[in-house]
């Protein structure tokens, strides 16, 4: 099946925050974020009722620094590490494989960005940084 036709049959089914850890090292206001994604995992399957699905698991790390040049040996102002899972349903009943995922990573990066933004906002609202604005972030590649 043509990739664009297959993409039309993929439905975003939400996300889960599997784990998160937050470390606040200072009470500074303002600053910059550095985002890295350590690992991306792909899995797919078919339920007993015939429903096909796949999921993308990834482990983002967000570090805040008081200025744009932060990093190196400087301790971050805060650090948030998470393990996230983004779920998808496949409406036409065809399984997809990791090769399809990699070939179309440009498409799935948008959902990873959406998941990351919503998850970070959800976690930070329960911290001393509840009023911080975390911008939309686009991963470089899945």
C-alpha cells in the first residue's frame, strides 16, 4: 500500500507518561531549555478483536539553563526526565513495521512533539515551575 494512503488510516490514540522525575536546582526566573531524546522505541501488534495498533516510546530529557550558552559543566537550573508512550490505531487493519515508521518519521515527529508538550505541561504544573511556558518542540528525527 502507498505510504500516503496508509498514513490516512493511522489515528492518534493518545499518550501515557510512564515515568517522570523532576529536579529543581534554583529559583531563577527565565532561561532557556535544552531538549534531548535519548531513545525511541517502536512496537506494533494486533489485538484479539483484530484491531491493529502501534506505539512509539521515547525518553526525553529537558534541562533549563539561566542563559542560552548554558550546558557544558554548568549544572542546569532544573531537569525533567520522562518516559513517554504515544499510541496509534490503524483503521484499515494492516500492520505496519519499523521500516515504515522510520521512512515516515517526519510524520510521526509531529505527534511526538504534541505528546512532549502536553506531558511536560502536565508534569510541570505540579512543581515550583507551574507557571513556566514550555514551547512547542520538534524532534530532529525519530
